C-alpha cells in the first residue's frame, strides 16, 4: 500500500503541468505526519521537487484555504475520507483536472465525477466480533446490528468521526433516509459504550465490554501485529446486497495554486 500510494501521488502531481513545473510544492494535509512524510520524501527523491507541508484537521484546512483565497501558498490538499473531499469541492477550493493519465490509472468510482479529486488509497469499514462469543453467521449485515439481539453487545465509535458519517451516508444512499435512520437508532439503542477511536473499540471487545463493533480494518491489523492471538475477527457484511462500505483518502489541486 505504501508503494502504491507513492506511485499515485507522483502520478497525480506530474499529471498537472502547472504544479509539476515548480521546484517546490506546498501541501495541506489532514493525514498524520508519520504517514505522509515518508511519501513526500520519496516523491522528492524521485522527482527533485521539494515539498513543504502543513498538517491539521480537514475542516480547518479547507476553511484556511477559503480565507487565504488567491494568497494561499497551498498547491495540493490531501484529506481523509470521501466526505471531506466532497466538502472541499463544495466549498470551491479545488481545481478540476483534465488528465488522461489519471483517468486511465484511477477508476471512475475512485475519483470525483468532475475530476476535482482523486483517491490514493481505500479502506474498508466493516464489522468485527469476538471469536469466542459470537457466531459470525448471526451478523449478516450492518442493518442487523440494529436487531434487539445485539442490545448491550454492540460498541460504536463516536459519531463525530467522519468515518461513521460516511458510513451513514452510504446507508442513506442504499436504504433511503427513513430506513437508514431506523438502523442508526437501533445501533444507538443496542450500544453498550461509545469509544473515541477504533482501537478503544477493539480493546473493549477483547475486554468483554461488548461482542461486536464497526471499525476500519487496519485498526485490527495493528492489534494483531502486537498480539497474534488477539481474539477479534473481521466479518464482511451485506454480501448478498450492496457489500462492505469502502472509503477513500485522496487529493485535489487547490484552485488558487
């Protein structure tokens, strides 16, 4: 994934001649520094183009660009989650890119329909369960977690996080607003605890506070790396309907670059 992300970033930048012609780029990014710094360093090694970057929350970075307008130093905006990419576009801070190379290499479902942003990486937000306390055949779907049988057995991450907001947006798209509202209400009734992040949620399942939850898969990978015997497993819901929710991280060229 790391090499693929570097390749996507290089392709994205070099496909936009106005930016590629510069010897230095300024990137505003909501990705954590330890995740993006190696990519930026490799990019500079491959292209000779230096990168200065600013990290921060997605909403703050987008509002900063809006406030800076044509005086912004930012050339590229990198965000977590399709919801933030959509928001950046809606606020008019991204430039449309007409690039045959990007269109060829990045599938249409992983880029904006108007080519205002392009995805670099994807992540699955799926269901996890304790291997000793749950028969996975009981889970079935996201919707089924609203069933009364999961009352007091479900852990959720705070709704303030954009990952869950995007998941609910997907449910609205697939089920309609009313049905999605009923599902989320059922989750809330069943939830025994609300955690601040996915790691805490997984630890809550391990500790016996709950039996099932919803996380991004790589959080489980981190726990398994620390403890190969970690007793939580992945479940891929909705395999007979719309499938597992997939989200993206990506970037756009800043309008005032």
